[in-house]
């Protein structure tokens, strides 16, 4: 989409939600001469500061309410990913037949020259997105990571100079309103139920994930999980070239050879597993997906010299904060921060990657999933579950038949004391909550930082 096609001349653009992406897209639009109205129902010190910054740019801002008459007159409504489609201002915009676009959709209009690798999936997409950008930089090319990973794409679009490559993480929420997305390479890491507090059914959640392929044609390139049947079903009839990564299929373009302990990409070994500094088999899959995506994005990335650069970059990548992050080993006990695991499938992956008997911290705000799918992994890897927060009663009911469960309340200091008392040298404490953080913390980052601080406090 061309920037001139965003709205009819003289029309106002309404930005709903003033978190980081809302602020970024409002700023971008104003700098390009658009009339912008921004609003957020939340009234907090943070939104107050954002309002002051935007007003200083000449943007009309409302906090604590949305002006529906103004939304009805808007030429375009731009939504932040944290605003659900059912939110009153978006529902009203649809009723009034006002076009709705995501912050990413708007930013793409200003980034016509950048090459794009877009990543989605239920789990692993943030690590894969970061890996892709890291590997591209390892090839001495200008690359950034953006989107759901934390940096709004509008911030990249607002820069004087745009990068050659963008590794773009796309959540289902962002995909919902980004109809123009057509990446050079699209990556689908995996699929499992998630966000059932926002989606009425798993099918509707998957339908938003499938929007990654909305503009597929014969020249499209897709990197997909060959070990995931739901992924295979989703991409079966998608146009373009499909490249699978797999932990088990030696015929896949990217696979792990367990006999040689090698990551194999496009017919040749790339890296020994021991040289990949990431915990868990799922991170082998993430590394395979990222390396394959970079290689198929451009033929120049497949030369012997480029393969050496990619392998060297993989050796220097470190786990992201709050994603199976080893925060330390104290008294012979590993403390692992996986606070980003906000759904059951993420936690199942984390449990599977554990190499020591584990005390698992599970809890927070329930998201609608049963915890029973964790049972097999718990039997093999976990000596005790400490259930806490609003979800603790449900966790205890679901899991007590298969593992020792200690049920606590919403005092995280008490949770950590119980974990310290339960873990012995040679074991591990894993925070992988399978729940959102909003009952006790502002976000998963705050939860992870609290875990890190308390783990080291009595070391």
C-alpha cells in the first residue's frame, strides 16, 4: 500500500491504544502530514506521559475515553495489538464501515524498499525472529528485528534511513488487520491452542495465523515446521515454495541429524549441536527455521562463505530474556526464567528441554486451557509443581493426579521460598507459568525480573 492510499485527502486517522505501538504509529503519521486523533481508555501515569508527548507534536489526544463521533468520521482507524477486535471503538468502527488497520499495516506503507522475513506461530516466534536478524547481521548486512518482539515497525519506518532487511514477528492479533503483508519469506514455527481468553475457538485463532499466507503466489517462499501436523494442514494448499524444518525427518531441507549431532541445512552440515548455546530441543528447531529462512531469502546467503557466517553467528547468539534464560546456578541449583511461557504448549516445550529434576513454578491468570496436556512431561522431568496465583486451584485439580503439587497464593516471595526449599543440588527451578502475568504483575517481563532478583538474593 502506498502512503497516499491510507486515507482520502483531508481525512483524519484515529489511533486506538497508546502503548508503544500506538504512540509510534501516531508519531509516524503526524510527521508525514496526516491529521491524527489518538485515544486510550486507560488513564495512567504512562498514558498521561504519552499524551503529553503526542500533544507536543500537534496530535489530538484523549485519555480515559474514546470519542465515537470522531471515530465515525475517520478515514482510517489504526489499532494496537493489545486492543481486542471486540473492543467498543473497533466494534463501532466496523459498524460504521470505517476501515481498520494494524500499526504494522500502516508502517509497511512507508517501508516499500525493505526486504522482509515475517515470523509467526504459537511458540518460538520471538527467538526465531531475533535469530534471523542476528544471522543477517552475521552476513554483514543491515538488519533489524521488529513487530511483536518489542520494537514497533512504525519506529523503524520513522527512521531517516531504513534497513535493508527486517525480521518481523507477527502475532495473531497483528495479522488480523494487516491485509497487505507479503513477505520475501514467511515462517510458521508451530501451532497449538492459545489466547482462548480472546478467541472464542481455536479455529478462529488459527484463522488469524493463516493470514500470513493471504497474499501467497507462485514466487512466495515459506519456511514451515515439518513436525507439526496442524502446520502441514494449514499450508497444504498455499501457493509458493515450501521449505520444511524438522527434528526427525532427514529428508527435510533443514533437519537435525541425531547421529552426527549436526544441524543440516540444504544438504550440508552447518553446525554441531554443542556449538549452539541454547537450552532445549525446541531451540534446535528455532535455529533450523532461522538459518533456513535466511538462506532461502537470497541465493547469496547460500555460498560457502555465507554458510560460515551464519554458523559463526549461531555460535554467538544468546537466549533472550525470559525465554528459558539461565539466570544462574546457586548452591548447585539451576534457576531458569521462562516467564514468556504464557500458554500450556510453551510450558510443555520448556519441560521437555529440562535436563535435571525440576521444581516447576506454574501459575498466574488462567487463559482458558486445561493443564492436563503437561502430564507426560511432568512425569518424566518434574519432581514438584508449585502452583500460585489465580490459576492455582485449577492447576492443582488438573495435575495432582500425576505430580506432587504445592498450592500457594499470590505472594511471589513465598513461591520462591518454597522453590528454594524444594530444590536440591543437581536440580533446577523453572519458572514457566503457562498463564498470563496480569493477576500479580504488570507483564511477563516484570514477573521474570522478579524471579531473577529473588533467585540471586540468597545465593
